C-alpha cells in the first residue's frame, strides 16, 4: 500500500504540480494578455516540480527532496493565486 501511495503521489506531483503549470506558464509568458512575471512564476514552479518528481521516481527515499518539493509547490500555489487574482481584477464585472 505504501508503494502505491508513493507512486500516485509522484505521478500527481509530475502531472498536476509539474507539467501543467510548466506548460501554462510558458503559454502565459508568450501571450500578450498576461503579465510576464505570472508566466515565469508558473514555469519555474512547474519546472522545479518536474525535476523533483523525476528524482522521486528513481529514488526509494524521497526525504532528500522535501525542501525542493516545498519550494516548487509553493511557487505553483503562488502562481495559481496570482493568476486568479489578476483574472479577477481584470474581469468585466457587469457580465
């Protein structure tokens, strides 16, 4: 059960904290609609999580990646909140 839990956690980290923010961050950097710092934040956080997940796939002890995972996941969380706040501030409130 522990191996299944670890495998699912690493897969979740790779897909939802790594690849998705990395690609969306790159897309936001290339778009004129978004501030470039939001794209950079997502791309860097996603890249860190991709590296962390890749290392965790081959290591049996993931304790060495705790700080890197914390940094990457906090960057992705900050990107998510910043992008949501920017969208809310620039939305048309009249419908």
